[in-house]
C-alpha cells in the first residue's frame, strides 16, 4: 500500500520480474488501496529472485513478500514454460463482504474474497464438510465450497466476465479460468442438476452436460490458454441443459493470465564467479537479480552471449573507474567465455594472477592506471606478442614489463654506477653518429632523385616540407587535385551545399560521374593550415563505415580543399528542424538508427584507433546522411589525438568547439577525454528525441539538458518527445534513449558511459522498437533482440595501426508505466 509515504501524493507504477521472467505491472490506483499480486510458477533451481523494476513512473516499493510452497500436482497449468498470474479469486455466496477466507481454512493460504450479487444470484450454504475428490488439482478448502450461488431466474444462466488486460509486454494475453463446483443440496434420485459451461459462447468446459457431485469439490478449467488468445472481452456462462430440473450452481472461481517463464538464467559458473567479484570489491553498480537476464536488464558493465537456448554467459566485463582496491581476484578466471576485461583506473595492487592466462577467448585486458606490481604472467605476454590478446598496462609504476629480467636492482657502489653511466653515454654517442650518417645518405639519395625525375600531379602520396608557415611535413595517400581540377568538378564553384568554420562546401562531380562534396577553405576562416593538415592526415589513415570518407585533397599555393564522398541527404539538424523536417519527417526507427550509427563512428575513434582520437566538435550539423539515410560523422578539423593509448586526457591551449555541446570539465580545465565527446553526443541524442535545438529560448536561453530534465521530473516522456513523430514510437525505447542521453550529459566524466556502452544501449532501443511491430504470440522476449557480438561499430577496412577490441556494455532500462484495468468481475 502506497499510503503517500513520500509526501508526493503520486502513486507509482512499476514492473515485477520473477527471476529472469516478466511477472506483471503493478499500477497503484490511489494511496489508500492495498494492491496484492500473485504468481504461481515452477522454480527450477533452489532459489528465486523477485525484482522490482523502475519504469520511470515512480520509485518501486514493497510492503510484504510471502512465499507459499505447492505440491507439484496442484495447478498443472503452471509448468516450466508458463506461470499463472492471478486476476481474481472469488468465493461466491457469503453475505458478509468482509469474510475473507485464508489460512488456516485454506492450508495453502490463498486469499478467497467473498462476492455476492443479490439482484442476480441466490446464495445458499451448508454446514456439512465438502470433501476434495481423489487426485484433486486445486484442493479448494471446505469453507469456500460450503457456499454457492444460483441464478435468480429459473431459466437464467450464471455469468462471469472480465476484460483483457493487454500491455506492451503482452499485447494479447491468454487466460485460464477455474470454476470450483460442488453440489450442496441432496437431490432426489429423479432430480438432476445439469448444465453446460462456455467461454464467449464458443468453448465448452467439462464436456456436454456437467453434473456436480454432492459434497465433493469438482473443478472445470481450460488447460490451454491459447484457446482464449486474443479476445478483448471474456464471458463465462453456465446454462442449464434441457434435462436439468435445477438451475446451475457455482461455488468459487479463479481467473489467471498466463505469462511465459521459459527465460534461461545465466550459467551457474558465471553467476558464482561474478557474485564473488561483486562481494570482494563491493561493486557500487546496479548489480541485482540475474547478471544477464532479462537481456535489457543485464548488469551495468556486463555483456553477455545469448546463443540459442543455452544459458547466457558473460563475455565482457567493464569495471573501469569503479573504485576497486586490493588484489586482482582469481574469480575473473571463472568467467570462461570472457572476451573483454577492463579493470583500468582503479586502485588494484599486487601481482597479475597467472590464472587470467587460462581465459582462452580473452581478446582485450585493460589494467591501465592501477598500482599493480611484479611481472606480467608469461602466458599473457606470449598471447600479447602473437596478437591474440590486446594487453594494456600503462600507468602502473611498479609493474615490470620485461619478462624474465624483472629482478629488483641490488645496491651498487658508486664506482660501478659511474661505469654504467659512462657506457650509456658512449652508446648514445655511437647511436647519434649513426643517425647523422644515415640522414646524410638519405639526403644525397633524395637530391639525386629530384634532379632526375618529376613527380606527377596526381601522385599516390605527397610530402609537404617545412616551409615559411612552420608546419611539419605530411604525407597523404589520397588523390591530389589542383585548384583548376576543383573549378572543373564544381562547375566554377556554382552550387553551395553547406557551410562551416573551414569554409563553404560545393557540389561536384569526378570524371567518372561520381558525385562528391568539395570543402574549400575560405581566406577568412579561423581554421588554417594546421586544421587542414590535421583533417587531411586523419582521414587519410582512418576508415569506418560511419565516418565520411576522404577522396582527395588540394594544396595548390594558397588554395586548400578537401574532397569528400557526397552525402545527398545533408546534415541531421536539417531533418530535425530545417527545411527537410517539413517534407521528410524522420521516424523514430530512423532516428534510432542515425543515433546508433553516429555512436558507432565515435566508438571507432575512441576504441578502434591507436592512439585514441577525440572529435571535439560532435553536433547535429556534423552528422551527415546519405541517400539510404545512413549516418556518418564529418568535420575532423578539431580532432585531437592522445599522445599514447595509456593517456587519460589531452591538454589544450584553448577551448574550441560549439557552445552548448562542450563538456563542462573541458571548459574549466582545458583537458579533453573521450568523455568530452560522450557529453556532446548526449546533447545530439536529446535533439534526436525532442526535435529541439541544443540551446532553447524558453524565453531565456536554456540548454536542452535542463529543458529535458525539468519536464522528465514529472515523469511524462510525452512532454519532451518530438511531436513530429505523432506518437508513432515504442515509449519504452524513447524512455531508454532519453535516459542514455541524460547519462551522457552527466556533470562529471566518471558518471558518463563510454561510447561502447552507448552503442549497446541504443541497439537495445532499436530492439524495443522492432518488437513493437513484431508480435510473437503477443509477447516480446529478450531473445528477439540482437546479439551483443553484433554491437561492434568497427568497419572491415580498418588500417593496420588501428587496434580493435570487443566492448563491454551496460544496459539499464528506463521504461514507462503500463495502464492496467481492474480485475475480473462476476455478474
């Protein structure tokens, strides 16, 4: 019972799960009415977990939890694949509306609620005990069976009815109805009470002409809920047959909806290992319930494999920046299918356990930024050297990385140290001398080449030597164009298709008819040679399906230009708020796909490049769409690279980017991290959900983050969703997308997810949207979602200096409350 315990006077709604299976949605109608929900289910193991799930409509709460054991023979409709959720359990006939029957009258402590309708039924009772029949499947208590009702009309039926209660998780539920019947009158031998039982006039229970036994409890029920699948309204009717001398009789009724319980929990060995890890490190994440199931509630930082019908296994574990201390637990080796383990940026001490070498599928182990000591196990070193394992261990000052030569240095006399220093200086002198000779030879050879040959203009690579502008040389492996080439391909720079800080972007065509976009630097541009070289160098080396491809460049005297693949649908912001939004409205599925593909491009920059890259100017105008509405990140003029893969941040001399998209810590400290891009992407995702600009005038300037937070504080997602979508979306998916965006825009970078996390969660949103149009027996299961192994955003054409890794992800679901009608009523 809610009881307005929090003073908000706003009754919450939330979901319940029994283990890995959805149970029901609890919808509190008012503060003073208690709500009881019941499920009859088969528990395969020796324990069960009841999970209360926040769906964004108030904090879940519970007043009490009761567990009752039942014999296997009772309620045979509940089995390993389906459970029964109680809608109504009524004891018919008592005149006292408060006379609830439960234990000790019912040894199973079921709650039988009295119900009578004097205008429709005649109630009657007996004081004699009603016995259960042999092999009784329900064991209704005698106290319940001692009362019954008959219709007032001598020829009328007894009727019961209820409305279907569909939900997003079960849009067309099936029902099982159990009628408990016992004859309470000792009829003469020549008198007969006989009646038919139908549901919606179609299906007969108990065969033709049922006759109840005197003082013996019988039950009529449908064993298969599929027979009642898809009706909006249900009507049970008991009608006397032509051979009957008495009206039909009914003592009690139970109505259940059927829920699938076939969800398979995580593999036992993995559960044992991860529970030990949780306990050892006191992990402060939302680690409750089953680690992998249901799929959209998998533990934060875990990725799992859901192959076939076997138990899910943990394949990725991201515990970066989780405040862990102590040694590295050997329990990690219990996760036999682990492919990705990130323990970076914690306070772990001691040595790296040799048992981690036993993880044969481990593709990436990140131990960066701890206080580990000792040597790296030989098994891990060997796998790192043969390329089967990406091993990261930077910023561990006491960790020895030289294999067998990891013995601590002995105290030495000063004379010996002096000898070593002299030898080192001599060795350096020899190296310097060799380098000078090598440079001289290269220069002589280069001079000879220059005198005897001329490089063609469209060379495969070009080297810009250090000139008056002071910029170092750059070698590009793309096609080089002259300014005259640009004039020809753009028809004299006739059609402008875009503008940016670098300059205008023109429509163009190559000789073979391929359409391209030509980005020509303006003389007034703040972005000069340095930004041009940065963008050109970067795009010459990196390749990904969600990054705009560089076709060529121009460096012809003062003219500089970049030639890109053509993106016919322009920038994302035009589809959200510009002229395109008025003619081509983006559907929710298109928006999710654009968000996912953009996130994959950023994930590649952060994880797939070595060293990692930071875009620094993620915004809707820098996300371009091609003819297939596929999204690609563009504009790399502000891109910044880490000095090495082990660095935690990059310092800059000034803040660059776009107001409203900049992470707060970057503005204050001038220090960039990957989480700076995550913040900017969060703003983009909010624009995708709302259709609003990143800064609103409401009436004073306000960031879209504040605007969304203020409205979602009331729990109403519809108040922020773009009205252009006209309600055509899965609300659970929209809630989840908004939640991801707000996590991305958290004030501190440690609270933000990685782009790998974001990619995985956006895929979950797409699964929810796909499920909306894919009704499988009326029930959506986690298995209908994508496989986590498909979440990687890396393309197949990654250059050789880019390292790829399996990514771990967290999935935290934020859904909506589902409306629920009242329980079945009898009439």
